[in-house]
């Protein structure tokens, strides 16, 4: 059993669109009805939370993970002054439930441990939580600090207070036993299969070239997942940290490919359940320098497991900047751009798309690293789309330095998503935080109602 400390946490306070459409009054009553709720007030900044699974919504709780801001002084390998071995996993009761907030902490105490990344969460329909933990380790070569991974399962459904170490179900054998742990997870709608997408490494690039893309494919075995040996599905391709969809029609991976420093792009790879490529396609990009990447993917409609909606940021260095929305059909293997919304550079940051009803959806982003905005309307169709700032979400006015990631629970990791509301989470830098330290930051959450 895995566990050090469990504590009760206190609750804290268009392709062308005309300018008139973008600035008109909201068509939907998208509004904050609860929050900000402080899930934790002393964590490290979340790495890559736009993409990764640090929050999962259950039937009774919101579950979340972070790295505790409890650094230990040591020589630095990446510009930071401390190592951070302690993780936190929390649960916060949803409205109408009688639970209480809980925060569970535990420390990974391995030889040569350098840093532990935030655990990745996914949830099976029976309520059990599954967690993949990655940690980096120092070596005698300062240019090589490989990662290892572990697999844990909650001892009880919808309960973070006790965890069972099931790493034995994860075959970590040479040459694929050292990793670049910018990884992600996905689970099938029936909860019977799971996928871990990760990058393998070797010292000096031999025998495994740096950042070799792998998938671990797992099958439910009792309460756990038994993972098969990893499959190399592609040649190395930059820093590929994809979102993962584990669906009846195969495994869809969408992520950034940073092969060219001044021209970061996105790519979609569709695999069968043996790990073989069915379809591969680059996401759109302009020819000049810029950042063209996708950090959000989810079903285009609830329960529609053969068609995915993808948010893609088009950010040329000199503009024009656009929010781009695509769909991918797993049956026809067709990737289609369905909407492109021109925006000012200051409003072009990443965000999360959410289905509301036929012909209506919402995109939430924090373009100024402060207040969040809502983009509402027929985003995937040809109708009107409007935008407005969200009240009560300006973290600077709340006393924080800035906000970081945008998190909205995703059905692709087993979240139970309700049709008329959405939870938005972010990490916000506390006053006094300096760039040299990963914390302190706070993990904040809002409940947002999506009324027509």
C-alpha cells in the first residue's frame, strides 16, 4: 500500500467571423456559480497542464494531482535550485454530495531521485482511480537524467486516501525502461483498455534513440490494468507529448512536434490496437516561424466515440493569430478544419473546448494569464460565435501573480462530464514566487454553468 499522510483540506474562498459577432452580447448564459475554490495553496507549477491529466471528475468528487512545494536544496541540472519528491492527490466534493475535501500526500524516496512529475490520473466506470507517476533521476552524466514510471490504483472507488502499488503490471524491461516522462494517458469508454503514451531514451542515444515514441497498451485484469510490453509506433519526432484517445476505432494521439525550434507544429497519429499506424497527418501551420500546436481533444458530442473535436492554436510569430477547431473521424480517417476564428495576439492563448448542445459549444481560455474568457456559440458549425470575460476568474485581482494552465476534465480519461456545467481549474502563482522556484502556487477551481 502507498501512503504517508492524509489530511482534511479546508475549502478556500471563420473561417471568418465579423468583429460584431465577436463582441456582441453572449448568446449563452455561461457564468461562474462557484469559486474560486482553493484546492491547495502550496504546490509547484503544473507542467503541461493544458495537455495532461491532472484533474478527473467522478460521480461524487473532483480528483486532482500536483507536486508539493516542498523543495530540498541540491545542485541544479535544469536551472532550478531544488528537488521536489512529494506528491499530493486530492478530492473535492461535487454539489449535492455529502463528502468532505481530502488531500493525500506521499513521498517518492528513490536513490538519485531528482524530481517527481505530477501524477497522471484516469478513472474506470466502477469508480476506481488509476495513477501513473513519473520521476527523473540523476546520473554521473549531467546531460542524461532518465525517468522511470510507476502504476498505482486506489484501494477503494472514489477515494484518494489509500493506494495500491501495481507497477508489477507494467513491463519495464530493457531497452524500453528509461523515459522522457512527458507522457499522457487515455482510457476506453467501457473502462476495459488503457493507453500510456511516452518517450523512451538511452544515454547517448543508444540503443534507443532519444525520444522514441512508445505506447503501453493495457487490458483490465480484475481491478487493475495489465499492460503489454511497449510498442514503438513511430520513429523519433521531436518532443511529442500527445493527448490520448483510447476508442473502439483505435488509439488517436494528437500533440506538438517540435522538430524545428522556430516552427513548432502539431501532428495526429491514429493507431490500431496493436500499435500500428492507420493514419498520420500534420495539423495545419503557416509557412513562417511560429507555434502551431494542439493541447485539447475530446469527443465532438457526448458518447460519440468515432468523432473527435480538436482545438489548435495558430500563432505565427508576426500574426495573424487564430483559434482553430478541427474534427477527426475515426471511421473515414478524415481530419477537417471546421472553424477558424481570428483573434488579437493577446487573446490567442490555449484553452479548452466543451460541448453544450447541438450547434452550441464553449471555448474557455486565459489569454492574458489572468482573467479567463468564454467563447460561445456554434463553434463547430457556421453560426455566430461571441466572446466575453468570465467574472470571478481574474486571478491578478484575487491577489495572485498570474495564472498558468487551463484544465477541464475530459471523458477521454474517464471523467463523468455533466451536460449543463463544467469545472475549470488553473494553477496561480502566489505572491512572492520567484522564477527560480517551482512554487509556491495555488490550485484553483471554478464551477461554470452552461445555460442556453
